[in-house]
C-alpha cells in the first residue's frame, strides 16, 4: 500500500479524514484500487508494551475508505522478519492472543461508552465483539463483516469490509471514534494509534481517535425478516416377522425472526415460535462449588446489545440473566412462543425493553426494562425493572427493581 498522505488532518485537531469512493472495492488484501492510493495514512503508532510511549519497532500503515454501503479499513503490518510472524489459529472467534493480530475499534455512535471490535490474524481469522463500557466485552456477538489477508516478503496486510448497517450512528454527528491496535507476538509488543498509555489500551474509549466523514450516513430504517420451516417424518418400523413395532409420524414447525429499525439509533427484535437449534453449544464445565455455573448468552435474539440489560457484575451478581428464559425451575427447556425487544440510544439515554412469553407447563411471561442516563465523561445512572409471572401450576411470580450508579472506577447496584 503506498504511504502517500502520511497522517491526515481535518477540522478536528488530530482527526483522520475518511476518503470516499464510488468504485467497487475488491476484498483481496492487495489494495490495488485507485481509492487506496489516494487515501491518507495513519502511521504514528506507539508502544503500550513493553516500552510505554516509544515508537513502534515495526512500521504499521492504516487507511480507511467509505463506500456507499461499507467502511473499508486496510492495515499493512510491515515486518523485517516475515518468517517469524506467528499465525496458528484458523477457527472463527478463536483466541488470537498467541498470534500476531490487528484489531480495529469503531465507536460509531461517538459517545465514548460503546464500540465494536474487529480482529484478525495473518490467516484471516475473524473475531469480533461488542464493547459496552470499559469492562463489558460481549465476545459472543457476531456481526456481519468480512476480511481478507495477504502476505508478501516485507509485510502482511488485512483488508476489512464492515457494512454500515452493522454499526449504529448518531445522526447529528459527522465524527466516529476509531482506533487500531497491532500485536507482534514474538516481541510481546502491543502498538496502538491512540490510547497507548499503560493504564489505557484499546478498550479505553476516552482516548480513541476521531474519524470524520459520516454526517451523511443514510438514516433508513431497514426491516430484516428471517422465516424458517422445520419438518420431520418418521417411517414405521417392523421386526423380522413383519409385525409393526411403531407407527410412522410426521410433524412440522414454523417461525419468524424480524429486526426492525425503529429509528437511526433504536432497533427492535421480534420472534415467533423461536428455534435455537443452530445456537453454539456451551462448553462443558465440572462445577464442584455450591454456586451455580454462569453460562454466557449465545442465542441471537438476546445477544445484540445485551449490555443494555445489565445491572451488576457480569457473571457474578446480575439482576437480569437472560439464560433463565426458556428454562423451567428444574432446568428443563420450555418453548419460547413469542418475544420482543427494543434497544439502543436516544441522545444521552440508553434504553432496553424486553418481553418474552414462554409456553409448556411453565406458561410464563418475562419482562425486563432498563433505562440509563449518561453522566459526565464515563459515569452512568441506571434503573431497571425485572418482572416474571408464571401460571398458577408453576406457582412462580416475582418482581425486582434496582437503581445504581456506575463509573469506570466503581459500580453500585443495590
């Protein structure tokens, strides 16, 4: 990638001006399009580890383009010893900490309280997460995006293509937050464009850089429908004499999942006769303690922006734990008949609304409502209501409320 343009300057001091392109970009890691040649470069990377603030030992060049429907990020990681570059992982969402890797952070709403993380290694493995605050990283979130990597004799290159619809934009803001981190594993070196202080890091959203050029993002309200139909047929069985042992049967199931853009920053999820047959299985755990095991949420309906329903310490003391929805008091699964969620931000307000109806013997209704207000730079005041009502047969009903204040240094949820 040519490095003309060095570090871009714009109206905001130290900001990066994102180049626009109307030509198609081929995702192959070669960066041969003319738009890449004219884009400005980010080259000022500094070490967070091992020498805080020192210039990076290897050169890294980053360029960003914006197309009609995608944000493209190119990272060219130069290395004077390409044979020593480490890349062993090949599985989606694998732990890439043992490999050389690059991470792109995008704070698309630009409130310094939430962001999306996209990571890859020289093999092109895809890892992503949704960040809500300094200590709430949802690694089970899987966004729609793509990446291609390429190696040559002096560098390896990662070319990211992130659909604009995967992100959430503030309609009144031309600026988004951007940061890039590179890890050189054999040197245990961590290099960042911004937030390279030892007490900061990639997840510190107060120190991300500014990327300009998003004030005209189309504020359409897309509707995404995902219907499904399942059918099963069982033939009769006979013994060796021809006598029928079991009769045949046939049944089916149909359902619908929908995602609706209520506003540019609010999204609604709807589900009917939900089926979670394709959800990733939990890892087996041997629990020898008297405390129940916490399993992270992996069901898509509950997954996106799940941090907007959190009060308490994730995995320890949570007022609302979505994995209990769809299970009865003995832990047996029960069908989810229908559910609705609305979540997102409206100015300084963060909103999370959820209502799910389950069937079977439980016949319960679960409601969760959380409203939070941003205060100062990183603090939040939040209130939450959780209500569960079940049938008279199940004999369960409870309502919980909580209010709390949270900052990076402390959290409190009575």
